[in-house]
C-alpha cells in the first residue's frame, strides 16, 4: 500500500511538473529564473505547489492585456522566496542521491553512508540555490554583479541551511525510526516520496528565516 501511495504521489508531481513547463511557456514569469524554479517546485511540492502557483505565482498569458501581480503581501513574497531553496535542494537530491547510488559512490560518516551523502548533498544544494537566488536578485537590483552575488550567498546560506535542517530531520526519522535503512534507498519509491515530505518540512523550517531576511533587507521581496 505504501508503494502504491508513493507511486501515485510521485506520478501526480511529475505530471504537474510537465504541465508547468508548458504553462510557463504561455505565461512567462517576470523573473526568468522562475522558469526553472517552478517545475522543480512542482516536482517536490505536487498539489501544494499547484495551490501556490495558481493563487499567486502564475503570470498572465504572454501578449494579453491582463496586468501582472502588483506588490504582493509579505507572506506570498516569503513563500516565493523560499521556493528558490526548494529548487536547489530538489535538483541536488536528484543529482547527488540518485547519481551517487547509481555510481556506487559515497563515504561513511558516524557509521552511516547516508550522513556522507548528506554532506555532498548540502554543498550541491547550496551551490545551486545561490545560482537561483542570484538569478532572482539580479533582475531586481541595479547594483554590481559581485555585490548581488555576495548578497545571494549571504541570504541563501541561512535560508537553505534551515531548509536542510527540516529536510534532514524528516529523512532521519524516516530512515532510522519509521522504515529502516534497507527500505530507504534511492531505488525505492518510498525513498522519493519521503523526500517530498522532507521538502515540505524544509519549506516550513525556512519560511520564518526568509521572512526575517526580507525584513532585514538581506533578501529581496519577490
């Protein structure tokens, strides 16, 4: 039953991701980087991502007379800002967790290979997250590129780190308390379903951090 639920949830998320790629062609977002961020958000967020997208993330059809979003409420800006962290984490998970498993790579930390994978995963997620954050901030800033790059690094280190705390926290519960290491490997549907749940936990953990970063002027409001 768990396998069926996992396959169903992942299939819905993949279908929504493919739909979003098509929809974003017809409705290009103001920030080009969101053409990458939204499909990755659908991949981990599924129906939750669809709710965000239709509520306050979807742009008008290209060439239409409809107006784009004005200044968003703070809670919406924070949610959109947090999606950059999720995009970086989801892409890193696919490349690192999947790639290292297929290639048989990895190293043991504290007696478990999963902890070694998480270190590599964190470095990859931070790198990708900074790139996405830079793509968002450079479109809203008239400052030099190096200044924007430094701001992107400062904002993403904190926000992505808290995302990873929530994500790794849930994965640790899933691996060591609920299902066991043998059932939680990247060749199992259950692993990727629990990774989606972990991403939602990461979103919850990073949301207040993104709020504070925007309030402090470290991160631009979207």
